[in-house]
C-alpha cells in the first residue's frame, strides 16, 4: 500500500510540473541560446547570434508575451516572381513552425510564438527550423521537418 501511495504522489508531481512549468522569459531564452552558440550582440529583449553558420536574431516583448527568432535571407526586391511563388508554396507545404516573412524589404526565415508557454525543447526546435529554412532558400525551401501534399 505504501509503495502505491508513493507512486501516486510521484506521478502527481510529474504531471503537475509538466502542466505548470515556469513561464519562459527573455532571460531564460538568452541563457538557452548562450549555452548553444556565441552571442554577437545583446541588449534588453534583443540578442544577435550565429547558429549553424546562420546569423539570427531573437526579439521578445514581455508586455505582449511574444517572441520571434528571425534570420535575414535576401532583399525582397531581388526575388524573381518564381522565387516569391516558391516561398509562398513552402509556407504551406514545406515549412512547419518557421515561415518565410517579409519586413522592410528583407525576406526572413521567422519563428513567432507566445513567449510564456514556450518550452526549452520548442526553442531549440525553432532554432533548427529557422536556420534550416534560411539555408534551404533557393533549393528545398524547407524547415527540414515534414511536408504536406508534396509528392516526393
């Protein structure tokens, strides 16, 4: 009976810690990233780094509970119509959580997410997806995870 009680308490603790994990913060994201890569520059809510040879930027805003990881790829006005179409098709078929996005005439690979529910595993996955999507621009246009509706 005692062993059953201990097992139930342990399972409850595991379930409770999984459901009620501490909210992700900019400080925690910076710590995770700093442990994986060399940081190039940093200020509050903003960290620039290289991950797998891709220059990336983590931006967060605690007030709005949002974060994003972006990697600049190319000036948008330099893209042919075919490449613009390929980017849009990729966002539907080949990109998972990372997507192509445009801002200030720059095409980016981007991951955008609410900050507090983000887990360390999701953050590391986002780094991989953003870097892979940037690296495969012009060829596979893929985040490297899966594809929908594309015949291989």
